């Protein structure tokens, strides 16, 4: 190969290379904007161990769950315990989010998809309140539009990132837990009462009743039963069982006054157990379908019997949390108290009507 042929080949190679580069540039320019991020983490570098607070802001309210001395609490509810399992799952799901679709949008679309001020602002914070990651969660995403989008779970969520408000991203998780309602972030269990020995109701109107039993497997008796009165055991069992499995609906704001909640003149339900504990429930006014309530536990557990060791261990694990509820006003569903809030006469067996 002489020098002239070599020079021609070099020119051809350069032309081909330039042509290939031009074709590549044209192809890149034809790709949809944001395509390079498809399948990539929404929050690259975010680590669960670094998160010390999650702040959620919605038009209807704000909620901050933060770590205080190793305890996750709701700041807007005077440090009421948050459900750690819900928080952990939410943070892990956020870390696992990936960009499923990304498109530019205009101001009208931002409003339509609730990616403006009408959306849900979520921020993950680290030590000293340092922002780690944030997003605005908008409407739920559906592959096929359902009849009732509000009730449907959704196949994903439209989200937007700070500084990229003109771009919508679709993620494959509907982020159902992204709520600024304290009711969605608390553990629903109030307290668990085992081996009830006595159960007493003292209503705000002055009426009362008390049932008791001599042993864990003994029949219930109505204290002060008069001639002709017979306690219906199934109703007594239902009342004791219900009291031992009370559920919370929500926690009230810390500035709620006792008289506004009706707790200055409450209905009181009290139970003692064979383990030496006394549980007291004070009920106030109804707020919708829930009663304002105060919970309290007194005494030190002294379990007896074959399973005393195991029961003592379980009591030791849950009593600190249950006793901590005493400083808050909580809400308990009315439906969960129906078996307890019965008049004395409703606990008695009904006499059969005489046949004519």
C-alpha cells in the first residue's frame, strides 16, 4: 500500500466516523426527554439509617414523624408514639421507588395531576433537620381508569421532584401511606387486658353496674343482684372481652380542653385483673363516631400460675407503651364500646312472656 492509497483510506474512515457520530447525535435528540432516568432510583443515595424525620404536608394539614431519643413520635400530637412498622415500610418503599416514566408538563397539567400546592409534599430529613430527599406526590396513576378513582388503590403515583416542577414522573407504588392524618400513623391497639377479675361501669348520669368472678374460668356474677335478677353470662363475657381488646381511632390535639372533650364529667369503666393491675377508661363526648377518652393503668404485675413467666414477660414488654398513653386524650370508636356501655338491665336475662 503506497502513501496515496493510505491517505485516501484515512479520509474515508474519518468521514464514516463523522457520519456515525452525526447519526448517534440525531438519535439522541429524538429520544424523549428524561429517558436516561428510566428505571433509575427516584432518590439515589437515600439510606434508611440516615432518616431521622419524615415530614408530610397536605392542604388539609401537616404531620411530622421524628426520632426522639430512639422513639418515633408524632410531633404535632405532643410526641404521641408513631407506629414504627408503618414508618419503616414507608421509608423502605420510598428508597425502592424507580422512575417508570418521565415527561415534561405544563402548568395546567401540574394542576390537573395535583403536583402543585394541592399535592402531598413529602420530605425525608437527616440529623439536625438536614433535607435528604423530597417529592410532591400527586394523583394516583391507573393503567385503566376505574369507576371510582378515589376508592381504587391505584397502579402507581404521579410525582415531581424539587427543581423539576415542569416534569412529571410516574412511580409504580401508589404511596397509600402518604397521609398527614395522625390516625393513619398510630398503632390501633389501646391496651390488652388479660384475666379480668372485675369490670365496673359508672356512667356520667349516676347509673352503674359491676360484674366479678372468683377465678379465671369461673362464671361471672352481678354484684348486688336483686331477687329475680339473673346475669346473662354471654353479655358479661362480651363486655370483658371487648374491654380487653380496645382499639384507638386517633389521638386528639394536645390543646384540647377537658370540658370540651367532656372528660370533666366522664363515664368511667374500670377493670381489675388476677395479675394485680387496674385499668381505667374515662369516656367523654362523642366526636363523630368516636369517643374522647383517657386511659390509665395502675399497679405492678404479679402473674401467677403455670404460664406466669411468659405472661410476665409479655406484660413487661407492652406495659411501658400502654402506660405512656395516660398523658394523651385519644379517640375510641363508638362501635367498639357497644358491649360495655350497656345499662344494668341490658345485662340481665329477659323473662319469658307469659302465654295467654
